[in-house]
C-alpha cells in the first residue's frame, strides 16, 4: 500500500478502447481513483458513467495501491489524498 502523504506513483492502464492512459497525463489536475474488481465496461454501462475507466486485469496497480488482496478496513485504505509529483 502507498503510504499517506507519499507521492502517487505513475501507472499506465488501458481504457475501454484499449488505448493506454497514464496517471501522469493528469498532472496538475484533480484525479479520483476508484478501484472496482469487475468488468469496467459492464460497470460503466450499468451506471452510465461519463468518465474514463481503466482496466488492470493483472492487478498490478490494484496491488501496488493496496486495493487488492486481503480485505482492509475502509478507514485504512479509503479517503487518502496522495500528491502526484
């Protein structure tokens, strides 16, 4: 898991069209990361989400961010603000 107040590490994942999207492309802007374990296309369609969702089928980013693996208490993993430097 990434320590609170640590710089957010960059990552690149494919969007629904298979195009790579990097966190670094959002430098200087606010970004919300939401980790959802199922198909992002189905989730996006079900809720009519107007923003880009990325896929991490190998769970590398999920694991690095502490969003996959043993269950953690919400207070331990959620609502962290990490500066992207």
